[in-house]
């Protein structure tokens, strides 16, 4: 009875709640440091509309921009009655050396499976679970968008869930691992200094788009010199060729890392990019993900 009461209290608590993706050691963990313990933080609206999104902050696979590309984004979705989950995925640190290889992808896939497994607890429609990522988090989101399965028969109850996102939102994403378009730091942390050509192709996600890739929304800026907009156009053209529903917005101005475009610390005073979340909302309305 006590467990039931605690469960009901937790289910009704609107405060952000953080929990591990795996109860024990995560696959591909190289130690026991916090850097090797991926987590999800749930942000719940008072009246969930059934849609959920897993958010992957950026940081070049070397840190996580958890505020303006995590917490602030989750709060934006909550205002639209979307349940948001900020993912703490594995990155390169002094306690968790690289290359990361498949570890972040396993974290993103497990996050999507977890949200579906807990769908009833959060008032979520399992057919409306998406993923979003910024910069290197956009690479991770696009990797999860193009690398998925229907569930692992030999896994636990969570692993048996489908890990295909129902929609994908990519903000100034790293897409390719091929020079000179790729972001060098992200590629190095993920794949190492001199990765095998097959590994580069696997994680060059413009080459992994198929007809089964879910609908995609992409935002970038022409002024971005850290992650050049050719990343976005490569993925857009790949989606278009595969007849995957895709929408692309490239703003003329705006530095890399603008987040939602409303924080002067990240926008440098450029106001035009503050409208991109409106375009995202319109896209989500058209897809019946928000009302």
C-alpha cells in the first residue's frame, strides 16, 4: 500500500524528477563515475496532451549545455502541455575517456524506450514520442532518428519497447562525420582521432535516412561558423530524396548555440532567431502534436 501511495504522489508531482536509465551498470560503461551513469529528468505539464519529447543538449560530446538547451527547452514544451525529458547522455570527461562510439546512441535509444515504457504514468501516447537535439545533441538525435529497432526480445521490459522516434527536431545539428562539414570536436570525442571509414559512414546520418525515418523539423543559421549549415541541408536533402516529411528553416543571422533564441547571452542581441520556436510550434500543430 505504501509503495502505491508513493507512486501516486510521484505521479502527481509536477517538479522535475531525475532517474537513471539503467538500474545497474550501463552498457559500454568504462567505470563507475557519474559520467558513465546516463539519466533522464522529466518535466511534466499540469495537463499533458499525450505528446512527449526527449531533449539532447549540445556540447560537442564533451559537456552538456543543460540550461539553455535543456531546462529552458523543457519548460517551453511544458507550456504547450508536452511532457519533456532532458537526457544526460554519455560524454567524454576525465573520468570517462573517449571515443564514445555507440554509448550515446544506446542512451538515446534507452531514453525513448523508457518514455514509452512509462507512458501511462505520464499521460503519454506511445505513438507521440519524439526526440530533439541541439548541436552535437542534434547529431545524437539524428542518429537515433536513423538508427532504431522495434525492441529487443532478450532485454528487460524497457528494452522490449520500440526506440523509433515518432518525430525529430534538430536545432543547428551536427549531421555528418565527414570533413570539412563535420564539427571536429564532436567527431573526435565520438569516433576518435582516425576512425575507420565504415564508422564515419555509420555516423554520417545523411547517409542513413530511409523511407522509415520519422518526420523531421530542422533549424539552423547561415551565420553559424561552429557547425556549418551544410549539415542541415545535407539531412534535409536526404529526407527529401527518401520522401520523408521534412521542414527546414535557415535564418540569416544568429551565432551557434542560440538555444530558443530569447536569451541575449546566447543570441548576442540578434532578435530574428527568437521566432524559430514559433515555426516549430506551427509544425507541431500541423502534425497534431500540440493544440
